[in-house]
């Protein structure tokens, strides 16, 4: 019974995500949420240099994803939005952590 419920839930998610990019949209959304949560949890342990690298890495990942999603057509605009929002969230979290460290050293 439980397996049947999970299958219905995933089918419902797939149906909902179809106009935004389908399964790819769901996978990228899950990865984006997991990476932002991971960054929130581990930002205190990361060096300022690593956090600055994450800002650049976010931009380098979001730019090609956005371009590819736009080239795939209107059906995949959700992928582009998730990529941009993810990159901005990573940049803000990393920037705030670096700024907090600089302020605490003063």
C-alpha cells in the first residue's frame, strides 16, 4: 500500500513539473535545495577562500544551465529560474559568511 502511495506522489510531482522542465527540473531543484542546506550547515567550517570560490562556482554552474534551458525552449524555463535563484542564494550565503568573518576580526 505504501509503495502505491509513493508512486502516486511521484507521478503527481512529475505532472506538476512538466511545464517547468519535467524530471530535470525536479532533479535540479532537489540538488539546489540540498546544496544550499549543506552550505548553511557547513559554512562555519569552510575557509573564506573556499566560500569565495563557491560564489564563482555558483555563477559558472548557473550560466550554462540557464543558456541550455533557454535553448531547449519554453518548456524548460523553470530550470533556468532554479539555476539563477540557486546561484544567487549561494552567493548571498557565502558573501555574508565572509563579511561576518571580516567584521569579527576587527
